[in-house]
């Protein structure tokens, strides 16, 4: 076991039909490589996390809802922030958790490929927020380029994970248009993906 304690912003229990099958617990990690203007989890970018927790401590908390996971086909959703920044921690956790749990990964996919390769075999579903496939729009909105995103998507397709992937394609006020959404979806379909979640950011 290589990981130590991971920084979290939340452990949200008893979630139903929100981010994964059945009843799930969302484990939200602190830290993200992006700096999106309309980030829905600003706490992940704060100076310090809400708590730090070890693999064994987190498993103990998750086991409290084991009966719900088993009865509904649910399990654990890793989110954040960017959970794949803590791939070693996640790898160590899934190695000792019950194999019946459904594991969902909510990610921007803007991480080194080795992070993804380490945990991909244990993930039942990926929910990937690609923002926009256009390089200029992506960089303007996130502050980063999308090179990692594109190479990681290609790796997922080439290694048989495309059916496990849902790709979120948001309409972002002041950044992209409905035409950009359509173009992003067309590019992703060319890559071999066909499960999409198109939606509109509502800015308050």
C-alpha cells in the first residue's frame, strides 16, 4: 500500500440516481488541475481540505452503507476536485473494498495517462466532463490545454472502455455555443464514444 492520507472536501452518503447506479456515497477529493470560472465545487480549490483520511479509515466509513450498496447495485463515486490526482489512494482502496460495489469515476481526465491506467480496470463507469473539445475554448475556460484529455480518451477507446464512458458536454455561458456542443459531440463520436450528457450551466 503506497498511498497515505488523502485530502477530502466531502463524504456524501445515501445519494440516489445522481452520480452512479443505486445508492452511492460520493467521495470528493480536494485539489484540481483546472481553474474553471464556474466550478461547482470551489471547496476543492480552497487553501486546505476539510479533512485528511487514510484508506482504512475511509473504508470503515463506507462499510456502514454496505447493505444499501448490495441491495441497490450501488457503491462509491469518486469526485472532487479531481480524483485521479489521488490514483494511488484509490487503487489501494478498491483493492480491499467489497468487489460487489459499483465504482464510478467523475473526472476531467486532465491528468497523466499513468494515473488513469492504474485504476481504469477497477472502474465500472466513467463520467467525464470534457468542457469543450475545441482547444481554444477549453484553455480559455479552464486555464489549461486539453492534450491529456484527448490522449486519455483515445486510450480509453483503444483499450475497450468506451461503453463505460458517459461524456458531459456543457453549454457554458460566454465561452461556447450550441454549435460548439454539436461539434464536440461529433468529434467524440468519430473517436468511438456514443454516451453523452448535454446540459446548460445555470449561472446565478
